[in-house]
C-alpha cells in the first residue's frame, strides 16, 4: 500500500501547532537562495506563520514543516 502525501497534510500538521501555512513565490528570492531554503518560520508581534513556496513538492514541504516544528522556539 502506498501513502499519498498532499499539501493538506503539511497544513494540517502546522495547524495542530496553531501555525498557519503561507505560500510565497520563490522567484522573489535571489537565484542562489531558491534551492537552499525549503521553508521558514516567521514571527511578528501579532502573528506566527510557516512560509513555504508555491509549487513545492508535497513530500519536501512536509519534511520542511516537520523540521521547523522540531525547533523549540517554533513549537513553543
């Protein structure tokens, strides 16, 4: 049996931790950074979000969100 991973899976995982997922267009990043950043956590005075990139592979996205949630500051 094969499990199909979707973007909804990563969004549900982040939502379990009270974090919305926001998609950004990676073309806004310089070319040398596009392949180096899979996702990032952003925190402001009023908001906390996980930023992922449009068109990202669902497995890569889920892995990136799991990595971020493993960080104590993000999961607090």
